[in-house]
C-alpha cells in the first residue's frame, strides 16, 4: 500500500491553519486534484477527485479530531481506498508545521506506476505549498468546525 508523509511550515498561528483545514468544502481552492467536497455531517464528507484524468467519488469519515492538533480520516465507500491524518504543530506564535500522512490502495497500472515513481508524494508536496500560499494570503481567521472526535 503506497503512503506519503509531507510537511509544510506556514506563517500563521496554529488555530488559523487548523480552522482553514477543517473547512473541507474549500479544499478545491488549494488541493489541485479535488473537484469538490460536501460536508454531510460533522464526521462524514463526500469527495469528487480527478487524478491523472480519472474521476473518482468516495466518502470519508473523520475517525479522530482534536482542535489545533489533528484530523484523521478513512474512506468508507466509493472508488478510492485510503486513510490519512493531518497534524498541526505550533512552532511560534505565528508559525505552524502542517504534516500530512496518506496511505492508499493504488488501483490499476497507472496508479501503481505513479506510486512507484513518487509522483503522488510530489503532488501532495505541491498541494501543501498551495495551502501555504492560500492561508498566508488569506490573512484572516475564519472559524472552522472545532468539535472533538475520539478515536
């Protein structure tokens, strides 16, 4: 099963980066492969993604969430089998380290080849750079969902 761990340091407080990350429906603004995310409930989201020209749909359920610390999820149905976690680490008052870990099931020759060549890691790193640019340019703190979900 392929996996990736990528990190980016953003020049905003941990609460600002966490709040933005929990606004799942805004993911298409900085995640290049995400077409749309619909938040169905506090812990369930529906995704439409396009990777390598292939469109896929799936649901993801938040399995653990702690404000300003972490959000973990796994897919629960659809065409994508994956799990992940994003963590937020306060480096300074206005600096946060965001780390994303993803594990997924590569399907088909193209996805398996991409995973073997590290293309997925590169895409995640690029999207974290997009997140950095987005959140630093935004400059405001919109409150996201701050509920706590126990594992």
